[in-house]
């Protein structure tokens, strides 16, 4: 497992470097496309989507007209449970023509780079332990980047079991969950104390989140397995998931109101 994680880390770094390359047989037009700042969006190895974490998506590459670039790589540190900037790469790039480019620091002769809308797609092969991998990385222009709608602080407003609305106490409404860009979240919860007629604050709960596309998320640390559907409308966030209650599988929906961005 450790060896696999090291391999994935190596490939992610390599990919990021390659992303600096761009596509276009016309070198002037190519520079017009590639020059700028790019954010990592997706990573594929042998056509398999690795579904990288929100922390890894913080990786950026800024390409300059003078043939240099700067790359910032982020990695989740599971020991300290934090997202860290673990490497800053200063490199050079060179156009070889026909959408092929040479990037300093890569163990490959060429990188093919193409563009689609606001995305830059870098494709190449990388050998490790005698095995050759086909790698594709997709970057999005920093100018076109839009933060995930989940980011911010939210307070619970409504709750439903199936189509039936259930009461949310004032104590429960005092709680909040805050999602951060690096893929972490913090949840503060309160419960009623009927004897003392006061709200009791529960221990802070932390975890990680990941957007896996099509309004589906993975939320780690809340006791819900599988995918969670999250949709947004104005300042509200609706969270839907299935859970077994007394042997019956039911659909739960919780509606939150955004209080900070």
C-alpha cells in the first residue's frame, strides 16, 4: 500500500509538470493558450479516473511567456490530518511543434497538450518499476475556476424522512457545518437537555469531503456510507441520503441555510 501511495504521488507530480505543456502547431497561438495559471481538475491513469481529493485539486501551475513555469503541489497529510503545500517546482518548457512539448524534470520525451473550452489536457506516458502508464491530466483555467458551492458555513433549517417533515429543535438549529476549500469540514452540534432546559454542545466533529460529480459527494466522518446527493438553490443546500431505520431503508433530507461564504 505504501509503495502504491508513493507511485500515485510520483505520477501526480509528473502530471502536474506536464500540464504546463500545451497544444497547437502554431507556437504563437500555443503561447496564447498555455500562458497563465491553471488548476488541477482530474487525473486519469490508464483511463481510470483516480478521483483525486479536494486537497490535491489545490495544485496550480503558472506558465510564463519566457519559457518558465511555477508549480505548487498539495498533498493530504494523514498523520496530521491536514492539506499541506509539499513541493514548489520551478521549471522550463519548450515547444517541439505539433502539440508536443518538452517539460524540464519529466522522465518522458514529449507531452501532448490540447485545449477544450477553459480546460488544458496533458497526455503522456510514464514508466515506473518497468511498467509504463498512460497518464492524462485535466486542468482548468484559474480565470474560469469557480469554488465549489458547498464551501462556506451552513446551519440546519429543515429535516425530512421521505416526504414527511420532522421537527428540528432550536438547539439543533444552533449547530452548523463549515466546508473548506482544501476538502475538510467542521461540524458543531447541540442537543436538548430536557432536565435543565438548555442546549448542550457536543464534541466538535471533523472530516473530509469530495465532489465526485453529478451533484454527488463523499462526506467522510459523519457515519453515512456511500454517495450523498447535494443540491443548491439560492442560499439553501439540500442533503439527501439513504439510511436504514429499524430495518427499513428510508431517504433522509436535510436542508441547510448558508450563513457565510
